[in-house]
C-alpha cells in the first residue's frame, strides 16, 4: 500500500536546434534556462538571439519560428516499479506544438495540439530500461507543419482574407497570436511549455467534475460530483469531504465506485455565497475526493447562482444581455485579456496576481480571456476566484475560417473536453464563447452564413467551422459546463453578428472602420460591449526600454512604427488629436502624453454614456463594457490600459473612476444648430445633463454640488442656488437621472459636479465637464498646478489656480527607477479644491505634473 507520488521531471534538460537554419551555435545540446521552457527563452539565455521585444529584433529572430528543436533529459526520477507493483505514468501538461516523444529511443507519443495534456503509461518501458532512461522531445516547426496541414485538409476560404499570419495558422491547434497580431510581434514558440512530471501509483483519483446549482431563494446549494478512478475495484469506497470556507469539515460521504466511476450529490444548506468583488465576498469551499491511503484530489469552489438574462426591454429594441449573480444583476465593467507573454513559461502565479490586482484595483468586475490566446493557467482562474473577478472565456479560435475535417474535429473535441474539465468549476467563470470574431469576419467577407439556418450541415460550405461552434462546442458545454452558459461567438446575436440590440457587440467603427469620432460612442450603445478600444503609447520609461536608439525615439521613426502594429496609426493619431485638442508630435514625451490623453478622453466618453444606460430592471440597455485591452505583451503602442511594465496609462484611471461604486456623470447636449446659410460653425451645446450611478444594493442619499469656472481666468461663475446644490436619492444598482441645466457662457466655462455624503461630507464622486472641441479652449496663461508630498511620502495633494485638464503625475526619468504607483491620476482640476492621492514607491523622489497644453506655458512659446 503506497500513496501516489508525483515527481517533477524538470532537471537535467538540454536543448538543440535539429534543423539547419541561421548557422545556430545551438546545433549541439546546451542546458536550458529554466523548465518548463521554449526555444526563445533558452536562446536568449545563451545570448544566441537578441531580445525580440527590443528595437527591430523581431526580424533577426524570425528564423527561430521556422526551426526544429529537440529537448532531452536523462534525469528521469528513479522508481522501483518492479517491487512496488505501481504503475508509472509520464504526464505532459503542455507541449508546444508539433512533437514526437521518445523514451529510450522508443516512440511513446505524437501530438499536434499545444492545448492538450497527455498521460503516457511507461511502466513496461521502465521495467525494460537498462541504466538511465532518456526522455527526448523532438519538435517540428509549427509554421511549416501547418502549411502541410492546410494543403492536406484543404482551405475553403480566400487566403487574402486572413489577418495576422497566413491561413496556415487555422489548421494547427496552437495559440493563434504566435503568428503575430496587431499589438505584438511574430514570436512562434516551440518547446515543453508546461510542466512534465512522473506519477507512480497503485490507485488514483483520475477526474473530478464538480458542478453546482443554487436555489432561487439562495438557501440551498446542490453540488453534483462526478469522477473516475484508476486501479479501484467496483464496490471500493471513495470518500467525499466538503470543507467550509474556514477549513472545517462540513460533510463527509462514502460512495462506492462502479466500473472506475463514482457519482454523488451534496446539499449544503444556508451556503456562504460567492460574489464579484464589487458586490460581496469570495468564500471558497473545498471538495476532496479520497481513495483512503492511496490518493486524493481537491477543488476549491465558490457557491453562486449564475444566470445570463436576455429579456425584452421597456424602452429599447432587442433584448438584454445581463449576468446575474445571486439574484443581483451585474454591470460587467472591465477589460479584455491577451496572453501575458509570447514566451508563456515566463508567466508565473505572481505575474498573474499582479495583473489581476491591477484590474481589481481599477474597479473592474469582469475580464474577457480572448480567443486568440489560450485557456489560461490554473493560477489565473484561482486568482480570479479569490479576488472576485468574473471571467468571460473564449474558446481558442480567432479571426479565421477554421476547417472542420474529421480529424480536426476530433482533436478539438478532446481539447475542449479538457478545458471544460480543468477550469469549469471556477466560480469566476460565467460564460464560454465559441470564438473571437469568426462570425463577424464571415459576414465581412461574404462566407456562406445564413443566421436563420439552425440545422446545417455546414461542413461542405465555405464556412465549415459552424460545425464546431454550433454542434461540437455547445454539446460539450451542455454535457460538462454545468450552469455556465455557452455563446456561439464574440460578437454574436440578432440578425447579424454585431447586432447592437441583441447579444454582445465589438465596437470598432471608432478608431477602425469608419474612423468615427469618439464622441459617437453613444450612437453605438449595445446590450453588452465585449470589445472596443483606442490606441495610445506606453509610458516614456517603457518606450525607452523598447527603443534603445536615441535618434529613433520620436513618433515618425522606423522603430516607432515597428513597435506599433496597429494599422494606420500614423494617420489616426493626428486626425483624432487634431479634431479635438492642440497637440505636439515632438519631443516624444509630449506625443506620449497626447496619445494617452486621447485614449483617456475616448474611454471617458464610452464609459460615461454606456454605464448611464444601466437604468434598472427592464432597462438594462447596456449591461457590460469590456475595453480592448487590459494588458500589453511587449514595450509597444497598443490599446492597453496598462503597459507591459505595469505602468498605468491615463485611460486606466478614467475607467477606474467610471466603474467606481458611486459615479456622477455629465454630458453637454446640443441646444441649437448653426444657421443653414453658414458653414464651419459647431452646434451649440449650452445645456448639461447630470446623472449618477449607485452601484450599491441599497438606496443612497447624497448631496449634489455644482460649481462653474471661467477657464482662462479661473474665476468662479455663479450658478442659481437651486442649481448649485441639492439633495438626491440614488436608486440601488442603477443610474438615476438628476437634472438638466443651462451652462452660463458655455464655450468658456467648466462645470464641476461633486457628490458628497450629507452625514459625513465625504466626497463620493466628482466629474468635470469641458466645452468641446478642446482645441478652441484658451487656458489661463498663469496656470499653475501645485504638488504637496506628505512627510511620510505616501500621499500627494494637488491643486490648481485655474481649470487644468488631464493632470498626470509621474516621477521624472532623470530620477531613475520605475515610476511611482498612484491610487488616482489624470485628474481635471478646478480652483478651490485640493485632491489627495495615495502613492507607493515614491522613495523620496520628486514629481512632475503634465496637463493639456502645458507646453504653451514654456517661455517663448507662440501659437
């Protein structure tokens, strides 16, 4: 009788190039840098390639994508399988991607799917081994193999319609972003990217599938537990143990295994419920399945009632798209997630925790794991469970016309089953989407897609992947997904894939598409916006790290273009900035600030108008806003709110304030059009709508205060008493419309709105409304922003003598080190107010403020 042992196979690994490319000095075996690993990591470790993230090193590193690589170790853990009577199984959690595996020159595994786990019984091989056992992984170059697969299976699309790499990527189950995307380089990795270990056992718990159903009154949780075992005779007992969130044993059940399987139900009365962090706590239960004296397997699970509501709306066409947790309808504000690195073995639990902490501290309720990457590490979902961040999960398909051949479908079936079993129990997981944008792309290019055809078959059409998204995946989610719903694609719904009245939508007519003004975001109000965005530069520090050539550090350089993969960026920046505010292209610090200002203002418009539309039951005209994207993958320009070095951009702070528990919002509305006989005059916007959002589940009493200031002089502009201050009661978990006022001298006046707690005078929210376009504004020639750092160095107070737009604090580059981390930043200031900001990592260094048009205060500056 012996307990299962699991020993990591992570020692003594060597790698070499197994093909003749680039005269690589890795033609003989060299020690790896770490394990798990991929070739790029090991080549970097031995200084055999430059860092592909820096300068234009992407190009001299491309040969790595096309090479074959072999990994070998002779340090297989020693086991005495002859005496113990145990079985020995090699477990491969992930092999990237096309690989043949040999043990002592015996072929034991072939795989062409990066996303799969493999278990290989090597008991007999170890019995027959003489001396040390040698494990060898022979990887073939993914691009070449994918091209062969495309030729073998046959591509039914037009090859010119494939973005991001060639159509060959569609034929290989590998993370699609490895072929390059519009936010990062082409780094196509190869190697043992997830752990390998050796299991020795007599009996083991193989699978444990836990699904839940919480009653409508939230008083009872029904847990359905299914599993399988190895080495266990029919009739042998499996012990199930339920531990409550404190770790105390709440229930114990003994059940008999039959034919290698077991099944049971557990009812937990008065369960401690799991909520997203903006609505409650995150208690986690533990369920353990044990074969006494042999093995056990456990899972943490949060108990919650999950529903996706799609009901008709009272004052808008179509249907809602609202996630409901424990009978609470959630406004799902958040962001989209791209993989944290091209070299995925470099992602650690701490890196995931750091990123997800950034999302949570930015008041984000949901994160969407995009379909061009991977179904993430267990660490990712563990952190989301503990931190209360909801997860929208795409299956790993993106922007393409995938095949549906028999062997491809079989490969996808095994992959999807493993995904569902591995992460499907997580409380944070609230939806599976079939893919990213495949239906939208199909309609763009005119593939055979009749949305009313629910019967198919579709495998003979030029959009065969409908067999995956409408047959295979929904069937598997129905079987294994529990209460987590399936959605065919993102976006999907209505009479066409990007219908704004049904399902979710990707809003890209701003920045891409029509290049609509960001002020038009309101016109694209959708039931759930699962993707939209606006580009900006990374921080100046990050830029300097990514572009090391000083003469290339400007917005029109070759290296700048290389580090901005977004198409047409060189036209979009000056167009959008020129429409809205005065800007400077040089020096680089000014251009960085201006692009970040632009992104932040676009986010302000989007979140301001869309969260306003969460108006209560039956009026959830918009129930979710997920910006593209939270994170960055290299030191480049992209749509990220936070750059690769975790430097928060201004847009991050805009979204943080827009998703706060309490928000006050304002919008200037058109009150008159210019006379028909003249041109070049903007419409009059002399009125101002004011509303507020209460994200709590109880009504909120607050005091609304409005103040007005002349922009150029800084003098306060009087408002009628009944306008300047009033008591308001904000309805719970929705928007409350408050008032509409006339703006005195609107083209030269800012209005500041404040919501205060009437009992404590605590400031709950603030917002400042400016006339537009801001390029017409004249700021005070004597404008000064004052900064006062506390003696402890963990708090900063800022104020201004006249209205200042977009005040951004940072530690000067000359002070060295990373920038400080601010609780808030990018703040509009008005006279008579001091804003206190928490700060970490200042370490005695100075601070400098930036604000819109601050360069116009430089001595000698002339317009």
